């Protein structure tokens, strides 16, 4: 009784939510979020009214041995209710006790139908309803045909050609019940899958945004700190040079504000040339000699954005941790792929635990995030100790189709002080 009350309370709560959604649909015209109360044993209880004929015969004295008939009717109803209320939970539906109760229900149905016939044969379609609610998958067809044949044989012995209707009703009730309940389960599983995909999409976007902010703020704040230190050192002896550094800090800060706004809206398109210029400026301010070389055809905006992230992270690490005196940034493009390499002559990093060097994806949060970002675009990021000394970061990406070339975006190689060289 306690389980009955709990299920009834849940069913009423779902029904009330469904009614509220329907009222909202009539007002707003939007599709409801609530699919209504999930199917439960209450949906199959009204079919017990099919046994009213047997119940009537029992009270009118038309049934021999009424005590046996009454006990059989009570046992049948109890088993039927027990089975159908366990049919809507997968674990309970597949339990051995449920299958045993269904088998007992079949035995009771055969005994009552074979003993009394007539209205008592209508218990076979009820048995089909219970079987359709329990049995799913490949055993459904065999179960439906087996119950129909059993119902036909028992009804044939008691009712002659009327057994055809009983057998047909049993088969129909089994298959239709199973089809409706399976369809209901599929709809709810699809809805749950859609909600899970939406949740994963939100998590993926949150991760992307956190990586963007890390790359943007990590690089920008590093440049600001380095240039602030340079301005502090220069101020006592060369105020004009210090003011140049302060002007650069202002420019970097304004650019960072713009990039953060664009990153928040999701429409940021990076410029590799601008990232290389900022990297060169940051390296110079940190006392590191920059050497920047770029060759190859113009790149798509998506490729420039990804390579710009790599330049930012690699140069930030050089400024913060390397203690290098020289940093080379090389961009080599071809018709199939483009390669970016950032190499310094600093302290380097601890040797990797495996013989291979460089190794993909080593480093801090920034390099790990970049590894995931490039892998999603079909590219590769490798980071590790250089061949002789220092540290090397290498990124490779496939070349995507681009719009007609824009000469303004084709940066030529420049040296440490910004003079342009011909290739």
C-alpha cells in the first residue's frame, strides 16, 4: 500500500505539471517542456473492467464452485496489478520475480479460462496486456504468438470457433501494448539525450571561453608587466624611452579590452601579423632578441586565430620562464599545411619521461589547452626541449581555403628591430 501511495503521488504531480504546461501552451503558443506524466501501472488498470463479466457471473451464481472462482479472480487481479506496476522500471521489469509473477498469471488465466470458459476467457487479452508491458526485444514476437496459440487452444476447448476472437484479441493486446510503451520509452530517451547534448555543448563552450580568456589575459598581462618593469628601469635615466613603454602599455591594454569584448561575443577573428608584432614588442621589452620570419601563401582567418594563440602562449612562456636572450618565430606555409615554430635559447625544460622529444601536449594549462584546440582543427602541437638548448614549440595545421589574397595581410620576414627583408 505504501508503494501504491508513492506511485500515485508521483503520477498526480506529473499530471499537474502536464496540465500547467498545456495551459501555458494555449497562452504562449510554445511547445511544452513537460511531456506529461510518464506511463505507469495506472494506465493499465482500467482494462481490468474486462473481467466484470466474470465478476457478474460469480455474484449471480452462474459460476460453479464460486469460492474457487472468487479466489482465482482475487489472485488474478493481484498478480496483474503487481506485474503492470513493475513494468515501467527497467530493473524491476527484468527481474526474475517479475517474470515469475507473469508466469503465475498465465497459469491462473489458463486454469480460470479452462475451468469456466465464457467471460472468463477475456482474461487472456488481459494476460496479453501484462506480457506486452513486460516483454521487449526479440522475445516479444515469440511471446505474442505463443500466448495467442495458448489462448486459442484453451478457448477452443471451451468455446469452439469463438476461440479465434480470443486468440486475435490476445495477440493484438500484446503487440500494441509493447509498441506503445516502447515508443514512449524511445521518446523519453531521445529527450534525455537531447538534454544531455545541450549540457555537453554548454560545458564545451564554457571550456572554450575559459581557454580564450586564459590565452588573452595571460599573454596581455605578461606584456603589461614586462613593459611596466622596463618603464620603471628607464624612467630615472631616459624619460622619453619610459614614456614609449607606457604608451605601449596603454595600446596593449586597449587592444586587450577590444579582444575580450570580441571573445565574449564569440566573433573574434585574429590577425597573425598583429600577434607577431605584439610578440616582438613583448620580447624586446623583456630584453630578448626577437627574430620573426614568415613565408607562404595567405592563411584563412581560422588558421590565423589558432596560430595567434600559439604565438601568444609560447612568447608568454619565453618572457616569464625561459631566461632566454634570443627567440626565433618562424611561420612556413605551403599548399597543404602551415607550420609555426617558436624556439628560444633559454634554460629549457626538464627532459620528458619518454625517449621521444619533443612530445605533444606537455607544459602547463596553456599548452594543454592549445593541444586540444589544434587537435579539434585537425592539427598538432608539440612542445619540448630544443635540439641544443632552450625550448621549442611547434604547431602544424592543415591549410583551409581562403578568400582572394589581401596584400595587407601577407607579412614579410622582419628582423629583431622590425626591418623588412625580402625572401
